[in-house]
C-alpha cells in the first residue's frame, strides 16, 4: 500500500512497533514513533530509525506530541486504555493495530492462528508443513517475528502464517485471513479484560471478515457462533466427531489413520491437536497430506513448552514456563507419568486455581509455589496436596530438589504469567533451565 504523503504515528517502540515504522517508511509515510516508557532500552532502535528519516520521541515527551496525524498504529503490547493510546483517539486520529497495518500491505494469503494455548506450536508447525508441501510460507506475528516485517517481503511468499493474540485482534478492522485457526479457549488475561466474555469476543474477531470463500479450522470441542467460512474440525477428545481425530495414539483424517504421534517429536493429546490443526490448515490451502507428513515427523516444539531440560539423580526436570494459564497447566499435568513435584505460581491474573486441586492431587505429591499467587494457590490446594512456599525461583528449585524422589519428574508449569518476577515467560524459563543445569549430582 502506498502511504506517500501520510503522516503516521507509531505507538510503542518494541519489536512490532519498530517493524511497523520500517514498513511505513518503505511505503512513503512520514513517521513519528512515540514511546512513553523507559527510554534507555529503546535508544539504539530509536537511533537506527532516525537515520532512516523517522522522528522518535521517547519518555514523557511522547505524551506531549502534536496529534496532527492521518492515523496511528498501536503496538500489540500496549493497552488501548493507557494515555499514549488514548490521546490520538481523543484527538480524532484513527487507530490501527500493527496486525491490521501489516495485513493491508501483505501481498499473499494469510493463515491466522489464535486460541488460549497451542498458538505458537501450531503456527510453527503450519509453516513447516506448508514448506514441506512446496508452498512458500513464513511464520510470524505473536510468535516473535512481527507480521509487519514479513509483510514487507510478502511478494516472495505464497502464505504468511500469523500467530495472533486477543490483544492484536482488538485493533483489527479489515483483517481477513484466508484460513482462521481456533486452537482452544479457556480463561486467561482477566487482568486485562473485565470478564471472560470480553476476552472471548476479542478472539472471535479472527472470523469477523471471513466469507464463504475462506476457511475456519476449529476445535470440535468448542462452542462457536455460526461462521460464514467453510469449516474443518479437529479434536483429541474421544467420541466427538470431527474431520481430524486422535485415537489409539494415531491422528486420523475422516476415519483413516494418518500418523502415529509416536513417530513425531511431539507428545500428548494437546500436541496431537496442534498437529491436526496444522494439517487441516494445509489442506485448506491445497497442500498434499502425504507431502506434509515428513515435516510433521521432524518438527520440534518451541522452547518453554513441556521442554525436557535434564535428568539428574534419577529425576527428570521439565521446563513449561510458557504455561501462563490454567488450561496450559492442566495439559502439562495430564502429560505426567509417575511421581512428580510441581513448581507453580506467578502474577495474579484474576483467576483461581481451585478447579485444578483434584487433578494436582492425582498427579503430584508436592507443590512448590512462587510469586504473587503463592498464598492464594496454597489456600486452593492445601487440602489436596502438601504446598511449600518459596521466596524466589532459585529457592523453589532448591526445595523441589529436596522433595523429588528417584524416578520423579519436577515440572515447572506456573499456570500464570511471569511479570511479577520476570520480563517474560522466556526469561523465566531460561532462568529455570540455568538453575537446573547448576544442580550437582549427589
């Protein structure tokens, strides 16, 4: 899209904001980047964008900038209700999300993937399967690589596979994926949304602009409103009819065996669903099922999701730092075999852990709790399983080391986000792995 002569504000100078600014500059816009946060970590990026012709305003001055813009682009990590985002809206400046901006410039069809859990794995899988089938695809979006960056080179692609969060969907308008994938839904982000219905409504925007020419790949367990797109379904739940099902450890398509999960590097029903969703998305785009299977066999899940770290003194240590909600924690617990110690807890996101008490008591013999929620989780679980409080992640690892028995698994699956103690779940998971590698054999 040609933005020559347009004056555009980009709100936020994280990875997505910087990518949006570069895309706009490439397409002729006059760009002003505004970031009201701590300027120190942004200075280098600001210098690079300035050399390309952007005006960059950091810190408190960003809230004083003239609002004479044709439109503004909101980075996905910024709440639309904060002053930086409210000011252009109050001045009558149209507000686009970074995903919306990238979509308007994208020159290839889009597969968009949302859901509470499984988005990142399914996004990576889908891109890998498509490439194996001879369809040039690149994974981007909430997976780490901004969609705006890929949109700038999308003329060389046949498909952009975009992981998209509820935050990113909030500020979409014309966004219309050729294939929209809904992995699953459960309570999350209740610190951002007033209720679970608002969170769900934000995610449902992925289907809003689809027509009968598009496809929706949805989990058959989910109760969704009527969709205009053609629908393909999947589920690992027994006795629920779907196009893709999972029985006897094998993925099936229309009742015919396709691939035993044991032939892949993925484990558990949740990963079977991720793989089924990716295969279904490939079929929607005309990929040959058999050509996708070699990539399905060799794909390795991203770090921090039920990731094996090491075994020491007969105890297996698992990093599941990407477990930032109850559903992810439940899936990790159901994948345990044998005895276990669970390390859980973190930021208070507005939901309680009581519904998992019975499952926790069945799968683990001790729990070590960290973060803002440690006391409230202990109240929810104390009648079901022994709960131990830790002042830090290092303390939690040390306690788990003492509690674990030969043959046990220590599962680090917080069940909530990291922002009370860490900058991201990646930083949290990396620190857990570092601590685990420091354990000396007895």
